[in-house]
């Protein structure tokens, strides 16, 4: 991963020159997978992990981390509350929220809590590294599908650029919304095509277009997005 002395100095120094990383997530499989995909990046040390928000807070009382990768839905203390608490005592620690919850209200809460970035959970290793680089410049990193929805005010605070209705209408077209509603209801491509007077191929094209522009891995994630964003 590219690096420079200037960027590295945006962090409070740790004991080593490598990024000291904590992964806070209650899914051990996700922690193991993330450790595996990040192991080839020489600037990243071997990550520590916490299985809930309380454990993440406790670890931060005894260790100095450069970056924390924080899930939202965790036992005992959720990621948003953990972020608030950690930022109160470790303001220099960068916190990157990593979650499948990508609705506008959740992202706004995360940023208000003091997080330095938001990454959708299906991101690949290169996007994690890019997020690290952006945060090391003291900038906020957002997954591409979300980045155009936020801006900075004159004081440098990250704020919502568009209102909720504009968000849903701009990201999903009326035709796609009709198809998405029927997908969420469990209808097959053939039934959707017959109901909306479309070809099966057109329905499938719309589905794939939504997956691509929302950066989602599969239909299950698409349905979750629709529910989270009140599109169905």
C-alpha cells in the first residue's frame, strides 16, 4: 500500500511503524476473512479483534489503535455507541464503520457519532486500503454509492447533501422501484415480467443494474437495501 511520511504523521505514533488495527465485529468468520485479505499489505500489522462494542471500548483503554473497523449491530454495546465512547477518549483513533446497513439515516447517525468513514461490508481489500489512506489524511471516507449524498459545511462538519426522498428517487428509478418491490415480495422474473409487461431479459437487466450501482453482491442484499431504505 502506498505511503508517505506526511500521511503517517496524521496519526499519533504507535509502538511500531505499521498501522495498529482493531476489528470489532461479532462474526468470527468476517474477522477471519478480513484478516486474511489484509495480511498481504505490509503497512498493516496483525489486527486485534473484539466481539462486541464493550470489548472494543475496553481494549481501547489499554491499547492505542490507529484504526478501528467497527460493525454496527453487536451485542452489549452497538457500534454507534462504542464509536461515541471511544472518540471521547481517543479522538485521534480513526473509526471506519463496516456494515451492510447502508440506509441514509444509519450513515448520518454514524457520522454524527464521530466515525471517520463508512464502508459497505461487501467491499474488497483495495477499498479497505483506499479508506485507510483517505482517513489518514484526516478526511471522511464513504463507499462510492454514498459519497455523493454528503458534503462539508464551512466548519468542516460532514452533513447530508440531499434529503431522504431525493436520495431514494435519485438512486433508484421509478421502474426499478416497481421491480424491486416485486423482488422483495418474492416474485420470479417471469411473474414480474408478465405483471409489468416487460421481457424476462429486461427484468434481469434492471436487477443487475441495481446491484451494480448500489455495489451489492446479490439479490438478498438488494432486498435488504430496499427494506432499510423504505422502498418496499
